[in-house]
């Protein structure tokens, strides 16, 4: 039986020419049973020339969608995906603050992170959250907008000489009121992050891990500021919170890359490991069982 489409042609340099990613190949039947159709994907040496093909054999990664519910096709999307922008804004600001919490290279003052918290982690992430509203992603809008608000409020608290929050809570040279208030602030964000964490249980390992490590960072930092046996914040807990913050930052970058890398700019898709009980995981498992069943039937025939 002749093929419906021409096979890969080779040019003079031995480079494969581009194949249409939506065409199918019908191979000769085996013992009267037709073989499965496949959809080849070939970059042809020019990745920028390709466009998003939606539900082709190279599905865009789930992790960067910032959507813990059912997978949504991007074929008919009229807006770009704002989640990677928000994730990157969160990641960089968290990375800087966590290094300060760890005391990297002797830096302990948070003054530098104030600028990033206002401009990138705050404003840019807030805008990304508003754009998540436009694409109909309630979870993404809530999370990104909220954490954008977190970084703006964090910057307001620590702005040197700007809002006088720290000095106004320092009574007769004692910072007890400020440390307790800051601990309350962080504990509230731990509770909020726990709520979001619950909503990631049916998504991906990469996505769940991001919110789990962030949740642990908020919890350890909150306890570190609230529980002070010596009168000062517990340095060990603050450093532990910084360590979890570093992990969360890199996981946020990883999920952002999963949302950025697609057929138009990458030779590979970033793995995000769907939970087997998620909608996408169950669908993939059923598809695999069907394909294996068909393959066994062909082999027996």
C-alpha cells in the first residue's frame, strides 16, 4: 500500500527537510490489520519557523500553565501564557531574599531585595496575575496576584525610612512588637499557601513541589520570628526557611521553563511528571493501555 505522503527527502548537505507535523502515515497492513497512524514532528533545522500545534504529539508542558485542574489545549488560545512571567518574577525575588536569609557571603540586610520586591516580584507578578484573569485561569490569577501583593507589602514593610513601620513597632529599643507582627504576617502567608497547595494535589509533581517547598519556607520563617527563646529570631529556622526558599525559587524557574519551552523554540519538552491520579495522568494511562492492547493484538495476529 503506497504512503499518503512523501518520505523525508534529503538535501545536498544531508539535512532532513521539514515534514508537515499534522500529516499521517498509513503503513502496509500486518496480517490484514492496519498499523497505527503516527504524526511525525521534525524541526528541519529551523525551530523558529514552527508554530504552536496545539494537541499534536508534542503537547506543551502542563507545569507552566499554572492551572492545577484539567489540562487545557492551547490550540485556540488568543492570549499568550502569562504564567511563566509570573513564575520568573516570583523565582528571582525569592532567590535573592532566600540567599539573604541564609546569610550568603555575610549579607544579612534585606535592603537590596526591596527593589526587586517592588519592581519584579511585586509589580510584574501582579500584572501577570491580572492577565491570568484574561485567560480564564482562576488559580493562576489568585496565586500570582496574591504573591505579587505579598512582595509589594514586604517591600513596604522594609523600605528604609519610607513608611517607618519597623521603627514605629520598635518600642523603647525593643523589636518584640515588630518581630511578633512580622511573624503573624508570615504565618498568614503560610496558611494561604497551604490552601493553594491543596489545589495542586491533582496536577504535577513539579507544580506540587513548588508550593510544598514554598509552604515550608513560610512556616519555618514564621516560627523563627514568633518563637524566640533568646529574644532574637531563631537563626537556624531562618536559615532553614531560606534553604526551602532557594529550592522553591528553582522549582518556580523550572515550571516557568516548562511553560516557555514548546515546539516553536525548543528541541525538547520539559518533563513535569503528572500524578497518576490526575486527569491527565489517568488519560495517559488509559491511552497507554489501549496502545499496548492494540500492539498485543497485532503481534498475536
